């Protein structure tokens, strides 16, 4: 019989009506009690890590979650984390970087409707998450609406619907239907034999800039003085204006000042490629980091993770462009 640890952080799934709207208020014991009633064939213990709306999730909270898993790693076969949906994609990606070589399942889930409401999706998501966390696989996943998504590929694309998340630029890891798990055979889910490592040194001094027609170049002077990393969401394949309010020179100045620069696209699917158009190539310096087909929710914590390790821009570029936790094999 598998032994799982349920870690709760708050979110909609644990919310109750407050004076100013929904607010987390349901305990970890109550959520664990619901699961125990389902007779899922595993032992479940629970621990509350925090009780917050995921809008208030911070990089320091990611560290607390990662440390809790690491400290309990030898005592459990798998982990389920309940979390608000709004920033769940960021947390799932962050854990993928901080929990290196993990050979057990870490499964994040939540709901669009609180667990005590009649029309809630919490029950199904919780049960599916427990079933997936009981599998002989390794890695960080997000389980929601009957789908399992790699932690670095999950993006919330709908604000109200039960099918809130999509797997961007990567196949779903598995589908969970009527209690049965159907793996995507084109995806591998690795359980390696390397020692699991905890790497939680993060630098939160990262800024995400979405360009729009008319973005002022002067903004970059502020970013250069206050941030160690800047992620630029360019147009299309990653284009940057080079006429009128040109931003090319300002991007070069960021690099010259030791600020890491990641170029990505505002488009959700198919990634960036700055080699096709002049507006991309002019902003393609040697140290500029290519995001390729990574989503923003994965880029932000990965840059914080890389900058937490080194100030060397070449090394940051190497780590950012190195694939981590995307390609994983059923054991």
C-alpha cells in the first residue's frame, strides 16, 4: 500500500466565504478526510504549509514547499500539493527545477470551485491526483480535469471553466478517466537512480516585460538599476522594435550592465525564433537567452533559479537553454 503526503497551501479548493469574498479557510485535515472517505487504497497523511490565495504566492513559498518534500522524501511514496490555480503553473515549474533527479511523483492540483460547494470540481481533481501520485513514476506534474501535465508545461488558459489548464508545446503526460490512468506513449516519465538534490537558491529580482506598440525605451534604464534578470515578451517569433522607439540599444545596455536577458514571445504556442526576421536578429546578441518553446510560467522561475546559482551571464544562458524536467520515462 502506497503512503502519500498531502501538503496544503490554500487556494480556491480550500476557500470559504469571507467578509470580502472567498478566502482560504479549510484545513488540511478536512481535505485529507475527504480523500480517506474515497477508499483509494493508499495511506494519506497531511500537513498545512500555508493558507493563502495563490495570488499571494511568492518565490519564498516555493522554497518552503520544496523543502517540505525534501525533508519527507524518504518517508513517502508520493506527494500531493493542493494549490490555487492562478499561480499553480509557476509553482509546478519552480519545483521541477528545485527538486532535481526526483524519482517519486509530486502532483499539484486544485479546483475552480471550493471543495464544500455542490458544483465543485475539487473531488475529482483530488482523487485523480492521489491516483497519479500512487504511480511508479518520477517528476513534478499538474493534474486537473482528468489530465496530467508536466510541471514545466502547464498554463492556466481559462479563468472559470473546469478545464482550466493546457499543456503548452508538449503532449499531456497522461489522461485519467473513471479511475484509470492512460499514459501518452509518446511521452516518457523517468524514474532515474541518481540521488535527488534540493536546489533552492533563488534570485527573485526578475522582471517580466510584455512589449506593446509604444513601449518607452526609458523604461529599460529603471530595469537596469533594479533587476538582475529581464524577460522580454516580444512580438510574434520574438521581434523587438528597431525603428521609432527602438529598444535594441537598451537591450544591449542591459547585457553590458550584467543583467540577464531572456527573449520570448507573447504567443502561447510554437515558441520563439529570432533568426527569421530582421526585427529579431538585431536583438540576437551572443549572451541573449533564447526561450525556444518554453512558456512564461516556466521561464520566470527558471531564471530565478539560474540567477540564484551564478552571476556569470554565459553560465546563466547555458542553464536556461539546457532542457530540464521535460523529457521524463515510465519505469
